[in-house]
């Protein structure tokens, strides 16, 4: 495991001091456990097991459409972690039993969900339906559904920062709708199962989470800037670069996910992200360029044909609910997060080039 990732995992464990004991001796099933966020959650439990008297068992479910068996763990052959290759569009095996169920499977990169629109819809909708049905049948203690800040669409400026109560401004027909609308319907499934079957489900809406473990070719903005800078190319900023986002480093986000899973209210929805620095994309590119000492510079380009249109103009969470209810407190600044990510990306970039025979 890369030292940066190990440090990240240990930081998350420290942030979960009061919640972590609830995992001891339990079983956690996580779909998408080989993906970026899922693999961090698995790695956190692996680290906690070094302290637990009774280990937490983990069942990783993934079909590896976008995830990788070589994730932030290095591999998933750890004690008390079992990997099952399974498509979440199909019901889970009836003999699987878990106290906690997490639906983190999904296609999150705009380039990939434009390439795989049907898989994006079905993986979300059928996946959460199958997980909720499994939870109902087996009496799971808690279910966590990964929704997205994309369910808000392009929010009215009067609702930025955006609270959980905002109903959204989303197109059901646009090229992003396969992702946005499937996440919205997934939330509806969660609330229906909670109302009808009393399934203890909680929903998180992540806001632009980034960090080590993202793919070099993920095409989301921070990996894209870092990869271009590492390869000596300009940093491509779409359109005029006026779109704004807040970015949440992975340690803060994963700590928030565990807090919701273990102590969040059933039938409740929580924004998870950072509200510290809303920044436009040109300024973000300049920040990355500064980290590289001016060796890279931003350049404005049109949106590529493969990129879905209707990109939201602003994205910033209202975090009062999760802060007040669960003691969530993001710690990592945008610059620190980018610098930590860069250390991991440098290593991955060198390893990729080496495997292709470009360097010794």
C-alpha cells in the first residue's frame, strides 16, 4: 500500500474513534467494493481489524466494469475480506448475510456513463432494489445508498450552498440523465422500502470526492489536470472555465460515509463533501499549475464531443445537517488534498509507463 494511502486510512480511523466499535464482530457487504470509494471503505475496515478482538468480516461484491482488483489496498486478499464477482443487476445470493449493506456500485465518471448509459441506469436502479430486498429478507442492521450531488442538477443560485431539501433542477432527457435520474429514482426506492418495509436505509449525496485510487484516465477534473501536468501537457479547461465546484478529499468523505452508515437516521439523506472553498475550473487549473511550479498552464478548450452537455454551473453543499447531527468535520484543504493525490499519481504514472516499456 502506498504510504499516502496508508496515511489516509489511518486518518479515517482516527476520525471514526466513536463510531468504529459498532463494526466489531459484524459483517459488511459492499457492492462496488473494488471501486475508488468502495476500496477505501474496505481498507478502513482492514485497518480497524488490527485493533478489534472480534474482526469485522467484509464481503466485496463487484463485476469490475470500472473497478479494479488492484485498488488502493494493492489487492483484496486480506484476512476477513472475501471477494465475489457478481453483477448487482442480479439478486444477491440468498445465503449471504451481513449486518451492514453498502451500495457503492456505479458508473460515476461523465465519460463512462455516456459510454455505458444502460449499464449506469441498471446498475443503480436494479442494484439498489436488489440490495434493499436482500436487506428486507435478511434483517440487515443498516443500509447505505450512495446517491450523488448530481441529483440536484443545475441548482438555482438561491439554493447554493445546496441543502438536502432542495428538489433539484434536472433534465430527464439530457445526456446526463442516465446518471442523474437513476440516482434520484434510487433514492425513491430507498424511501419506499423504508416506509413500507421499515428497512433502515440511509442516503449520502457525495460532492466531488477526489484522491488517490482514482484512475489516471478517469476524465474527472482533478485526475485529468494531474495526468496532463505529469505528461507535460497544458491543463484543459472546458469552455470559459467559469463552472464552480467544491472538492472533498477522500479521507473526509469516507469518514462521513461511515458516520452515516453507523449513526445516521433511517430514512434520512445527508450531503457529504466540503464547503470550504468554492472554486471555478480555471482557478483550479491554475492552483494545479502552481503546485507544479509553473511547468504546466491552463488552456481553454471546447467541450469534447464525448463529454455530456448540461454541466451544472455551480456545485457547493450545505453541510449543516451532517455537521450538527453526526459531528462531521472536513479537515483537508483543497491544496493539501491535491498535493497528497499528486504523490500517489506520480507513482501510478511511473508504474504505468514502466509496464508499457517506456522507462526502465
